[in-house]
């Protein structure tokens, strides 16, 4: 688990964003790509392993959660390549760079899976929100807008997950 920002590699491009700016943005996006891929695999982990009286409802909820976050892997990776960066998106690359804590490997009960996902979604939601301002301050409105879109969906998903723990 690391949040260290490494120097990003970028290719030549005629895009009207400086090489220096693109390197900074791509380095941040690499961490987001890793976190997004990591979170995606956690939603599937919950989908497969949940048991108990609410099994079917949560099994479906976690798959819906997976499908939603999975879309953002491609969006983030292709923002990296659109900025002429190189996307590091394999499972092993993601595991090395993700800032999220490992998902527990011994839980089955629905509440435990909800709690585990909520904890990780909250960290991810904070990471994404912080990058809206960071990208705006760097001068990349396009990437800031992408983070805003992800942030809105993640806030809503966090609400869905938390609502299942209420009452
Ligand atoms: Fe399935």
C-alpha cells in the first residue's frame, strides 16, 4: 500500500497541456486507477462470498456496485492515455499502488461485507473529492470534471451501502 507519487512517463503530444502538467496529472491518475481497480475487485469479493438471510438482496447489490465502479477503471485509464501517459492497470500493478486497505478474507455475514465495503468506499470517496480541487488547481478542467462525475456516483453508492445498515 503506497500513496507515493512517482514521476509519470508521458509521450509526445500536440495536446495543449504542458508536459509538466500532464506528468503531474498522470501520476495522480495512476493512483486513482489502482484504487478503482482494487475497489472493483472488492465489490466482486463481497458479491461472491456474502451469506445469510439477506443473501440474495446483497448479492445483487454488490454486483450492481461492481458494475458501476468497473466503468470508471476504463474512464480513468483512458484519461491517462489521452494525456499521453502510459496506463499501469494490471491486477498486480494495481495491488502495489492502491491506497486502500486489503479486503478481509474471512467474512461471510452481510453486515460485515457492508462495513468492509463502506470503509473502503469512504476512503475512495475522499481520495476522489480531493482530486477535484487538485486537478482544478493544476489547470486541468477535463480531469477535474471526470473526478467530479466519479465523486457524485461514489457518494450515492456510499449512501446505498450505508442505508442497508440502518434500521
Ligand atoms: Fe455473479
